């Protein structure tokens, strides 16, 4: 699981349903949901 920051809960949490995506500029990121509140979470990964 990937850890990300939830802006709604204001805490770091493990992402639920995390998937690897590529942004428009070519960088890789993880996209998922907060398991507690359901808000979308995003984490930019290194190259």
C-alpha cells in the first residue's frame, strides 16, 4: 500500500484502491482514496 496525505482529514494515511498513473507532463503518480473519509488522494512519485 502507498501512503499519502489526506487534505480533508489532515493526516497521512494508506491509500485504498491505489493505482499507478502517468500525468500529462510524463511524471508518475499514485492515485487512490482515503479509507476513512473517501476523499481522492494523490502522491507524486520520483522519476
